[in-house]
């Protein structure tokens, strides 16, 4: 079904706003980025920006929503391999993708745990995507049946959180080093979950 020009312009404007906010959050940091900065970078008025995003925190929600859409698309684009390999690819992508704006990723994860935040629980969508892959891997005979899928998802999320908050050197690592470290952490963490 074709969308109208007006709808296409709305989608483009939203995309431009989120792209500008991500770039500014990365370059200036979340705290030092003002709504005026985002509007200027997106080439729109502040009033127009407020039509899409009522505050700066809502830009983070929009960014996370876009990230979840990217995750879904990425899974759809993966060819071949079992679901365990897809899980590894996805987690590696998430860790690597977070590094350019690590402070924003950390803020998102923190706000996800704060009940008063509009970000509260938003990461559950990503966890559901992981759970689908874990369930598929179980059907493929990769994981032990006596371990709940959600427990495996929690282990995967712990690797992601560890990379975000404990890998103090993450910004100094090359992309290849991050990839290899993440893969190794996945293999070590999930080794007890795999069928022998």
C-alpha cells in the first residue's frame, strides 16, 4: 500500500530528527545537547520538533524504537546458520553498535530500569526478540531443555550490560577486538546451557 506524500514527509522528518539527535548525543553528550541544537541540526523549527518529540528524553525513546526496528530487520536479513549463531551475531551487533554513543546507551539502559521514566521496560521488546531466537535454538537442539529460555535471555543481557558498564576500555578497542571479546563472552557464559 502506497503512502501519501504527507506521510512520507512525516516519516522523513522523524528520521532526520532522530539522526540529528543521535549525532549530537554522540558528539556533545546527552546532557550538553539542547532541543534547539537538535532542531537546528535537523533543519526544522523547535515547534516542529515538539510535534514529534515532546522532550529530550522522548528522543531516546525514539532512538530505542528505531534500534529495535533495526534489530528486527537485521534478523530478517540473516541467512543460514542456526539460531545460536544468529543470537551471537545479534549480540555482537548490539555491543559494537553501542560503542560510538556509549554514554547514550548507558543512559538508555539506566532509564530502562527507572519506573518513573518513559524508557521503563522498553528493553523488554529487545529481550522478546532474543527469546524468539533462543526458543528456535532450543527447537534446533542447541540448548538444554531444562533451562528456561528467559534464563538464557537474561544471561545474554548480562553480557550486554557488562559490555556497557564494566568494559572500561571499550572505547579504546577496535571493532574487531569488541567482536572477538563479545563472542568469547557469549561462548563462556552460555557453555553450560548448550546440549553436550
